[in-house]
């Protein structure tokens, strides 16, 4: 199954993830033959009335995840719900026993904008791989090097670009399967990163403020919508069913044109 999931990540036809926040929204994707179900930690937390940043317990996250349908389930585990390597490895074992094919794990400390140093995050990736000896988890590492603070400034900073590429290469050597860079919007930077790496690049778009067509044909393998679907729905005045039917129709049209893959 993991190889099937990996094969969905193609630079010429990126896989699009419509991030969900409960089993009802996941059901709507499955009913429309969308087999990849990806969670958004922010949306899940907000939906049950708490703040993002690992304020939702790991056990509660697992309870929610176990109720989510879909062939391929990718779960946002934020920073790993672990302050130590031992805790992270314990959580990895639990994830491997669940119906989960992929994880998103961040290189920042929980509930902060503070990045870990690269050596610490590399050690955490290696710790996950030491437990996942059969390579059953698709590790999508999230770096927030372009996110928060002056996002526009970072998107024109060649120093930030160079630092990002250096990070990605180290994370890749540690064993990640994909790199997720929220905040990255500079198309030339995207193309440069794709040239330098040999793993799938995942970016995050906003359902209201970004046109997906602007980011096709750049070498991106995966496009996520993070919490933007949830935030857009909460102000839409539509039922979940009506909202998702409109969103899915939009992306189905792009899939029929061979531009994206909804899986």
C-alpha cells in the first residue's frame, strides 16, 4: 500500500489533498471516489473547540483517525507529540498499528513558531525510521522556514531559499519521503527546489486566495489545502455536503483534464 501511495506523487500531475476535519467530511471524499484522506490538525482542533498546537491529545487524535474512512490515510501529527526520542518512537509504533499510511511531522516546537535546529529534527526522523523498519509510513516532513513572520520577504530571499534546500537535503538523507513547505509561493524558488531534490515537494494553497492553475507545471508533486477548506466552510453558510460537492466538482474538472490527481 505504501508503494501505491508513493506512486501517486508525480511532478507532472500533482496529487491534491482536500484536508478534512472529521469523519463526515472524510465520508464525502470517499463517496466521490477520492481515496486519499488527509487531516488538518488546525481544523480538527478548531472543530472541537480547542486551539491547534498539540492541545489535542495524541490519544484523542488517534481516536478521531481510527474513525476516518479511506484507502490512504495521512495524519498531521504536528511535531510528533513527543518531547523525547523515546516518546516519539513509542508514538511511531502506535501509528504503525493503526490504519495510517502517511504522516506530516513539523520541524518546529509545538505551539510555537520556533524551528528546531536541523540536527535535532534529523535525529527525530532517524528515530522514526529506526522503528519503521519496513518503511510502512510515508514521512512528509514539514519545514516552516518560509512560514510565519515576513512570508513575503522570505519568498524573495535567496538566503532563505539556500537554507531551505540545505535543510531538505539533510532531511532527505535522514529518510523522509516528501517535503512540505507551507508559505512557499515564489514560483522560481519552487522550480529551483525541485531541481535540487529527488523527493516529492508539497506546497499549501489557500482555497479562496490562490489559483491552483498558477502552480501546475512547476514540478510540485503534492498540493494541500490545510485549514483553508475548514475556514472557508465556516463562513460559507453552506452545509458540509453542499460545500464539499462544489469543491469536489471544481477539482474533478481539473482531474478530467489530466492536470491533477485526486486519487
